[in-house]
C-alpha cells in the first residue's frame, strides 16, 4: 500500500476515535467542572449501568458481524440482521425501564430510562458503523461522529454559559446528539452502500449461535471496564465515584492510539487468513508490530504522569488532579498492558478461539469483581484502581499463554522491557527539583535514547510495523 494511503487509513480511523473519545471526554470535562461532584458521580453511574444494558442486548454480535463482513461480501446481510436485533432490543428494554419509572420513584429509576435512551440510540447505530469499518470505509462515520459530538459540546457549552446546565439538560443533550448520529448514519449507509434491511430468520439464528460463545465473553469483558464504576456507586458515594470516573475517562482518552489501530487490525487479520491459514507466515511482522506498538504505548503513561497533577489541577480549578493522581497512575499503567491484550485478543479471535477467549474473559471478570468487592470497602476508588491493574495484568498473561500455545509465538519481552525502562526513567527523573516541563523533556529524551541504544526499537521494526498495517 502506498505510504499516503496508509496515512489516510490512520487518519480516517483516527477521526472516529478522536470524535468519540476526545470530543466525548471534552463534553464530560465540561459537565464535571460545572456540576457538583455528587451530580457528576450520579451521571457517571447511570451511564455505566446503561452501557452494561446495551452490552447485554448486543449478544456478542458486534465482533462476529465485523469479522464475517470483512472476510466476505456474501456476509453483508449480517449487518442488517444485527440492526433489526438492536432496534428490537432497545425498544423492549426502554419500555421496561419506563414501566419501572412509574412503579418506583427513586431518583435512579426516574433518570435511568433517559440515560439508557441516549446509550441505546448509540447502540442501535453500531451495526451501521461496524458495517463501514468492516469495509474499511472509516471516513463516513468519522465525519458523522465529529458532527454529533461537536454538536453535543457546543450545546453543553451554551447551556453552561447561560447557567442552564443540570442533570436534566445533560440528558437532553445526550439523547439529541445520539439521535443525530443515528439519523446521519442511516442517511449515508442506506443509499450509498450495499447495506440491506432484509431479514431472514434462519441465517439470523445461525449468527446468534455463532456469537453465543462470544456473548458471555463480551458481557464479562464489559464488566472489566465498568463494574468498578457500578460497585463504587453502590458501596461508596457519588463524590468518590466522581473522582474515579474523572481519572478513568482520562485513562480512556490516553488509549486513543489503540482505538485508532484497533479497527484496522481485525479486518487486516481476517483478510490475511483468507489467503493463508499459516500464522507463521507473518509471525515476524506480528512481533515487530507488537514491539513498535508497545514502544509508543509506554510513552503515554510516562508523559501523562508528569503532567497530571499540575495540568489537571489547573484546568479544573483544583477540583481534580492532586486528589486522584494515584488512581490515575495505577490506571495509566494498564495502557501498555491493554495494547498487548488488544493484539493478542485480535489474534485469538481471528483464529476462532472463541471458547478460550470466553474462558479468559470470565476468569478475569470474576477476579475483577472479587478484587473490587474486597478492595473498595478498604480503599475506596484506590481499591478499584488496584483491582483494575491486577486484572489487566492477569488478562495479559492468560492471553499470552493462549496465543503462544495455540496460535503463534508472540514475544512478551518488549512489554517487560519497556515497562521497566519507563519505570526507571520516571523514578530517576522525578527526583529532580526542576519545573515539571523540564522533567518531562528529560524523561522523554532518556526513554528514546536508551530504547534506541539498546536496540529495543530499530528502523527495520518500524518498517515492518508499517508493512503489517499495509
């Protein structure tokens, strides 16, 4: 693939991640600064619960449908079946929650249907988005997501400026932007692609059966990223959850490069395996890709931990920053681990190791829940961060063992080497009594110089990284 075409692929895939993560985080930054911690914590909890509901409704179809469509145009029907499945699940669940709203008068039941409505509209658009991604047509959804998320931010800013921003208006903004995104997706996908609403029960049932093994995995995988929020909201207070969710959203934003690369590598593996069933044919490319990816991934927590307290404290007026710096540090250590896990999961999923992937996800999710139940009562949000880091490390080890035993040999050495290197650099430089900007510059220079000097990163590996994505 020509270099400019590869750059375009990064750009258009990145447009989606930027729109969803960067602009989405900016929206939550606006409401976190303006609203009280109690209200922001409640909003975070209800969003987490709504996301959990939509994950249950998805039945694990998202990954299976994407893989099928990427591998063959004959599977395009799967996107339409997934869309009808999503619409039906959304409507039924919303009606149930509205019924509970009438019966129970607690604030949670009064607000939950509307937060679910916003999340459910986004969920309904997932089949359309994944249809485009499977075809490697990243630009349309990137533009649509930019429009809908920009709309969300502008309206939130206007409401804040007018002194009208509250929980009720936040709900209105979320539902409005989600509806706008869904309508734009339909307006583009239906007339301009081969997407069809044609529904056939027999292929749909077969699709459900294929995704059944993945379903449990997806539910438990979601619990890895949001069960801590849900348990913090139950066990502690909204204020504690507000501090943690602010740090967690920053952590999610820091994973932006992984979200850019992620949609690119699953279709890539599907197409490679369509031409050859031998993983060893591109083992070296996978390992060089892993090394280069981890080299850059470890730079992220190294940089952000120097900036967290002074910068976040400044932009939030001291509301966040110092108080949740340790939580963010522990969460940020998961970033290189999650890059590693994402690659290994993609390899395992592409190799159709569904049962093993499900087993790993369940084991990690159960461990995560147990650790949260143990540590949150003792350490509040710090306990949740410790549980998340420990579970992510366990997840990485189990996926590493699965892939190396049953698929292809992927080296763990780069992960260990870059974590140790960044840790040593951070500890050494942090002792210097100079401005944090100068500490940051010295740390980055030391990390790059040592990595290159020790041949951890080479020009050939960079070339192979590009070739793998090409």
